[in-house]
């Protein structure tokens, strides 16, 4: 019998690190994937010392076309099988599409969409066998077009849409399928994207990556399909559902410009 694990992508920092920590606290063994080996080693050390769980790491760039095969080999070498797939790795790039590097924007789709899909399709049979599930980290950005961060918003719309459809298709199989859709969270995300987090998040106590991870896992294990953590992000999603896109677009474009200029 192979050892069932939670495979967490982007587990070297931020929300992914906290999801990994919380899963181990709930008794799950882990395989952690991200590019930065030194950070994975740190996270593995902290989690295994605190929980005593088995924690394997795999330094890997998920934009690589052969990433799924590399993960498959790592799993089979260690006799592991995926029970919970946590598709968390992702990034954004702030700016107008015409001004941003092509490779960065295409790479965003490779990571946020293609890798997430490829991992889901590759490990769905194991997830079903183990009675686990798929937790995709999307965003409130998945509920509207977002000029100034357009490819990122579109990539998260892909994740929300795919998750909803997969949850419906898998309703008889018994596995969990959930999209966690946070608003702004203080992590390294803003630095890589090239902006400062501000705006709605300033109106209330910002949720930490740890808060978001715990709320996300409660929703996932509670079999919810869409989880939006926090009051302000919930309000944002409710407003986006009724507000005409022609009004939303200039408001979002202005907000993104202000974030970039701070
Ligand atoms: N922070 C927010 O405001 C916010 C809001 C809504 C949704 N989200 C979503 O939450 C998820 C996690 O983001 P975060 O806020 O926790 O940001 P973060 O601290 O920057 O974490 C991103 C993680 O993804 C990994 N990663 C990035 N590129 C990768 C690649 N090519 N291959 C493998 N791993 C890669 C990073 O590790 P390495 O750099 O070591 O590879 C890191 O572990 C993302 O999907 C993001 O879109 C964030």
C-alpha cells in the first residue's frame, strides 16, 4: 500500500505554506513543491518538528512542460500516492498587457492554469481511490475581468470555472472539489506582481495567510465548492455579481494604477 499524501504546490511561502502546516496539524502527510529548495527545507523542518508527520519536498518549476512527469516519478520513488491535491502555486503581474513581458504573461497561464489542470487530470484517479479531493487556490479576481492585472484575473476566472464544473462532474464520486477565493492577503504575492496591497483590505483587519488557509481547509473538508474568506471579499464578490461590467472595469483599472504607483 502506498502512503497517501497531500500534494501542496507553492508550499515554500504564504498561503501554501500555511495550508501545508494546517494539513499536517490535521494528520496529513505531505509532498511540498515549489522552486526554492532552501525555503522548502525550512518549511519541512518546521512542520515535521511541530507535527511529527512525514514531509517530502520536491524543488521544481511547475511552468516546465514535464512537471507532472517529474512529480509522478518522485511519488513512485517514495511509494506515495496523492489523496489531497492542493493547487496553490500562482503569481500575478501588474501592468497593462501591452507593457508587460510576453514570457511572463504566458508563464502566468502556464502556472496558474496549465499546471493546475495537468496536475488535476494526472492525479484524479489516485484522488478518487484515496477518497480525497482537489483544493484550487483561486481569488476574488476570478469573478470579474481586471484591467491592469488582466491575465491574472483571467487565469483565476479559469480556475473558478473549472472548479465549479469539476465539482459537478465529481458529485457522485465522493471526492471534494473546492476553490478557495481570497481577497488581498499580505504575502510575497504583491512584491512579485509589482504592487502594494491596499484599498478594501485597509477597511478591516486583513486576514493573514494562516487565517485564509484555515478557513479554506474548513470549507474544503466541509465539502463547499466556493470559499471566499472574510467579510470584505464576500461583499466584493456579491457586488461583482450584480454590478454591470462597464462600471466595474474603470473602477478596477483606477485601483490597479493606484496600487502600482504607491
Ligand atoms: N496574496 C494575495 O493577495 C492572494 C489573493 C488571492 C489569491 N492568491 C493566490 O494564492 C496563491 C498563493 O499565493 P501567495 O499569496 O501565498 O503568494 P507567495 O507567497 O508568493 O506564494 C507563491 C508560491 O508559489 C510558488 N511558485 C511560484 N512560481 C512557481 C513555479 N513556477 N513553480 C512552482 N512554484 C512556484 C512560490 O515558491 P517559489 O517562488 O519558491 O517557486 C510560493 O511558494 C496564488 O495562487 C495566488 O494567486 C493570493
